[in-house]
C-alpha cells in the first residue's frame, strides 16, 4: 500500500506550498553556523526529500524514467556526500528557476510563490553566496536579519491558505524559468565580481549590483520605447498577463479540433464548456441564448459575465479574477461563440440545401405531371373534336399515343417512389428521335433531321427538354394558328443537337436575361420547367441556350458543351 493511499490528503496540491516551506526551514537549519555536521547532513537530507515531494516535474501518476531516476540519485549523492557550498548554490539556483517558471494560476496562489521566491533569494544572496566566497556581510545584525527573514517567510508558507483544485496540472514556463535562473546567477556572480573589483563589503556590492541592474533595465526600456513607441516592460507585462494561468494556445487548438470533430452545434458547445470548466480557476459555467441554457459546475461568489452577440455567459471562479483574467475570459467566450455560430450556420445551410433538394424534386415531379395532363388534354381535345367518320383515325391516334403515355406515367410513379433518382439511362439517338416524332404527331409541327448517326443520349434529359420546348411552342400556337413550329435534330459522332424554333413573338428582354438561371413567370405553368431543364443539362454535360430571339421567331437549342 502506497503512502498516497494511507494519507490521501497529505499529497493534495494545496499542501505543496507547505512542503516547500518545510524544506526551506530544513535547509536554513543546515546552513546555520550553530548546527553540527551530523545534524546538518540530516537537515540536508530532509530538505531534499521535502523538495522532491514539492517539485513540479514528476507527479505520483507519472512514471519515473531511468534517466530521471539517475539524475535524482546523482543529486542525492552529491548533496549527502559532498555538501559543499557550490553544490548548495547550484541547487538553490535550480529551485529558484523551477519555482519562478511554474504557473501559479490565480492571484491568490501567486502569493505563496512570491513569498517562497523572496525566501530563496535571501537565502542564496545573503547566506549561501557569502559562505561560498568565505566573506561576511560586514554586519552581524544584517546576518541575523537575513536568517530571520528567510525563516519567517518559509514559516509563512506552512500556514498560508492555498485554494487549489485537485485536478490542477502544474506547467513550467521554461523560458521564464531560465530567465529567472540567469537573474539569480547575475546577481550572485555580479556582486562577487564587484566586491573583489571595488574592494568593498559583499553587502555593499550586492546593493550596488541590484541598483546597476535596475538602471540597466530602465535605460533599455527607454531605448525600446523611443524606437517602437511602446514600453518594453509594458509589452512584456501585457504578454505575461495574456498567458497568465490560462493555457490559451492549448484551448484554442482544442476548440478548432472540436469544431471539426463534432457534427452538431450542441455537442461542440457541451465539449467546449466542459473544457472551460476543467481550468483550475473555474468553478462553474453558465451559458444562455435564445435556444439553449446550460449550467455546469457550481456557482461561487465571484463571477464574470460576458455578453456575446446572441448569448450571455457567466464564468464562476474561486476568487476575484481581476482585469487581466477578464480579458482572458472574454477571448475564450468569443472564440466559443464564433465556432458555435459557424456550426449553427453550417447546420442551417445543410437544412436549406436539403429543403431545396426536396423542393426541386417536388417541382420536377409536378412539372412531369403537368406535361402528362397537357398531353392527355391534347388527346381528349382531338377525340372530342373528331367527327363520327373520323372515329377510326382517332382510335389509331389513341392506340399510338397511349403506350407512350403509360410509359411516361410509369416513369413518373418510379420517380415519386425514389425521389432524387431522375436518370432513366441512355437511349439510342435514332430511337429517341423516332419516339418523339411519334409522340407529337401533329401537322402543325415540322420535324427536320439533318443527320442521324446511331449513338447514345441521356433519355431523361432529352425527353425533359423536348417536352418543355414543344409544349411552350404549342401553347403560343394556341393563341395564333399562324405560328409555325420546327423541331430539328442532328446527331453525329462528334456532337448532338436538338432545337425547337417557332415564329411567335420574342421573349421579353428581362425574361430572356433570367432564363435558365432561375425560375421565371409563366402564364401556363409554374415557370420552372426551363430552369430545371438547364440544370439537368448541365449535370449531363450539355447546355441549353437561346440561339434566336427577335421578331422573326424564338429558337432554343440543346447542345453538348
């Protein structure tokens, strides 16, 4: 059974500051001049053990690699077998780098970090470095104050309350850790060099080095601002705030991947809010818009409200987030809303396309039924107008046309059973032309064949175009019997062309401009026949166009592109 199982609360993340405080107190006892050698070794071992529990690099759930274990063994051996001041100095610099590079999360959790950093810098610069250089601070009271301040700050870490979620994942900003490490080395080495160079006390050299570094930073900031117009410190501070405690880049990657992975807006929103709730400083999330209300986690006294274009979002946090985190929250909420709105628009577009397909299917079937009714109306009118002595001719006409009508009705019924499947296959061009001439056996229509070579053409396309063009021409002919209709067909090895020309009035200019691009007003129907024919022709690689539109007549042709 592991120690974690026996003492489950001992290794809670909020106790890490206490382990760090105890380890610093043990180190200070080992560094005190009144401590014996044996007791100092015990304190060094205790310090390293507690620091190992505190460290942010390995956790209880992370397996320890062979290389990491070798590094730990080497450090323990060096601290126990060769407890020199140089080793202690290097070790303190490493701890300062790890502590400075660790993301503390909320402002309240930053306070223990600042206290520990202060204790470590005092221990390094005022206690360990003088022992390494075998010099004194020049004032016994200053040495006592340094030890006392380091002890007090380390003791405060034990009792200061820390609110930290058990799911917190400590992350190390290695660039910041290296920067703080170099700062500690610069202060220590610079003070030592200046002490020997100026032949002054170490405490005076340390003070002058700190003043020199501060002046150097101020001058560099002034040069930066004079060239760019922005303060270097302000730029670095703003960049720091924008990355403070919130894995912004990781969350952005998560949102973009979730937007591609989730197919519905609601599942994406649920995943995004759950991910937002997983941040260690967030206790609850509330999302409200016109159609959705989601509440996750638990409300708290500290909340931040963000108003989007169509939503109201409330983020509950462990404590007051401050103005820097408000900017973070606004960015995250707007990103969620942006991807959520994009998925909503995509879903609406998909619904619109589906409804458009349904509408197109229904309109085409309606148009086919209209053509069938018009053909039946034409046959009924012929039979009704025939005289008794023409009964035999009328019967022959019906016997000739009814099989074709039956086939067309059967094809329309099949389309109604299987919406969207309009392709009736290919047919011989000679056979199709013969069937059209037989179907429209009308003396008022002239059928002209320029060339007819055996080949295959899309049956549904040519049937649809022929019905629309011939029906429209015959409708114009009903108002003016002098109109002549000429249907021409040309089929060769290279191209296929079908056209219908009538001597009726031209198509209005506005209608001709919109023809084949959208549905237009029609006195005899729904005005979508030619538009649907043009769309069908385009899918089969053909083009429907007007080759004549003037006072001498109107001509429309179907030609292969």
